[in-house]
């Protein structure tokens, strides 16, 4: 049994300018001594979710913390990670807490061993863990993040990143992914890719020469910025973030933003407004903003976007707090396109409208915005039949299309795109005699 005399006491009630300071949280790799922070969180507050930054901070503003140093030399994380898990459970019983943050970095093999032990035993613990990561990590680890004991994983990139499916597996398990990049090695392309997937890598930072900097750039640079900033920018200490995610949920924290006044909080997606207009009735400047949204999505060439949208049958767009956050359209296909498709497939698209140019800002994905836009555009098509174009190498969009009761009716090779594309139609609009 571990006594309090074995642990270094750290009380984090002390403040300076109402900011929480925890000097002992610098991440370090220690060969023999492994730090375990035992956290006694504050009592739960009634405002759930909080409506102000002050209310959010109350979720972690009182309590105490102790640091236990574990001698990891005898067998470290071997024996399937059970030795560390045994220790955590003993500390939980002796100190009457289930909240633990381990600031020292494990390597992927050590993390895998601990995850195996957690999934076998399913302890009543709430954990925040740190691990190094690179592109060579074993794919089996992706199947081990399903236990509810883990609240936060802090990944320190020591080489090329794994693909986003790796992080997605942990996000689906309800785990908050925080990524630390070496600022000197992080390319702008890598940073843009990370910022474009806030539902997968939920928070991230760059370190350079010992300094930490949190990303504050909006991912859609040519589009008006969203108001305020994500809540996690204001709650960027690993202990505070751990407790906040634990008290709310990963998804709630992910959707909360601090408004421009620096105090009020709002939830992304809580006040969406849908509009459907022909292009000549759009308010001034909206066509340019929608064109920028489509270009920022990066899935279509920007060459003919403005030309096609100016001649569209109908444009749908979604706003929140005065900013366009999603859009789609029913386009009138150009005669040259209709002729090229008919020449290759025998399918005559004369009189059809094309459903496309769908773009949703990364922060708003997963809220059903794209689905609702497509459904309502379809309802407003009148007597016009609809088709969509989906690249054959785009399985994610195909899955969405199938969920929305559309079916592929033909394929053709596009010289311009340099790949095979599919023609998809809503099931109830398909004339089987035409496509036979």
C-alpha cells in the first residue's frame, strides 16, 4: 500500500491572476522514475454545459493534487502493463481518487501493454496518458482504445504522423486526442491537415526550443473567421483539459467556443439557419464567400466554380452567428459535360441538375449539415431530376451517398480529373429503362 508520505504533495488551489499554474507538468522522459499525478477534482457544478468561461473554469478550479514517483526499473511496462495498472488501483484505494494523469511519456509498445491490461480488467479509473508516436506505430493499437477509463491521450510526434484513421479510432472511443508537434519539424502542410480535422485531433500545439504555442489559425483562411475561439485554447493546461473533458464529454468540449467578448460560451451548431436561394437573389458578397468555401474544401478544381454557381438552379447555405458554415447547390450542367457523359456512358442528362459543391467547415462536421442540405435541395428540385458525381477513389463520400439513398448508375473516365468518376442518383428518381 502506498502512503501519503511516499508522495510529493502539490496543491493546485494557489493562483496568480486567476490562472492555474502547475509547475510540475512539464513532459519528460524518465528512464527509471515515472510520475503519476493523483488528482482530487472539485465538486461538480450545476451549469452543464457551462455558459461562460468562468463557469467552465469552476469545473477544475478547486481541488488538490499529489505526485507519486514510481520506480519503473525492475520490469517497467512489461507483464502486459499490469504492474502499472496494479499500482494505479492501489493508489486509487489509498487516496480515494479515480483521476490520474501521467505526464511522463510512454513509448507506443508501453502504451499498448497498458491498454491491453485496461481492456482486460476495465478498472474504475479516469486516466490521462502521454505517449510518443510516429508513422511506424503498430496498427493493432488502434483496436485498444475502447475502454472508458481513458479520457485524454497526449501524443508527442517523434517522426512522421500515422494516418488520421489512427487518431479517429481513439476519438470514436470518446478519447480526447491532444497532439504535440516539434515546431522546427512541423511543415505548414502538416499543420493545415491537422487543423482541418478538429473532430479527430481535438487540440494541438507546437513546441520549439522549450516554448509552447497553440494553434490559433482558422482552417479556412479565405473565408470570414468564426467568432471567438475554441474553449480548449483558454483551457490549455493538460490537467485542466483532462478534468474539463471528464466533467463534460469530448464532444461537448469540442463544440464549445469562447465568444468575441472573451467570456460568453456558445455551442457550435446550436443556432443554425438554412437558406435556399437562386444565385441572383443572394445577398451582396455571399457568392464570393460560397466560392471561397468550395475552394477551401479542396475536393474540386476552382476553375469553373464561380461560373457554375452563377448559373446554378439553386444554392443552399447555412449560417451561424452571421458566418456561412456550410453550403451546397443544384447546378445546371454545361452542354459540353452532358455530351461527354452521354458519349462515354450512353446516359442522357439533359434536363437534369447536378447536386454538388457541398462544403462544410471542419468545426461543423458531424452535425448532419451536409445531409440536411442535400435533402432540402432535393425537395426543392421540383420536376427536375438530380445526379451527383463522386470519384471512384472517394469511399467516404460513397458511404454517405448510400446512406442518403442514392445509387451509382454509370461510370466514366474524366480526362480533366485524371480518374474514373461515378454518376449517382436518388433511388426514387432512377429510370431503370434509361440505365439498362
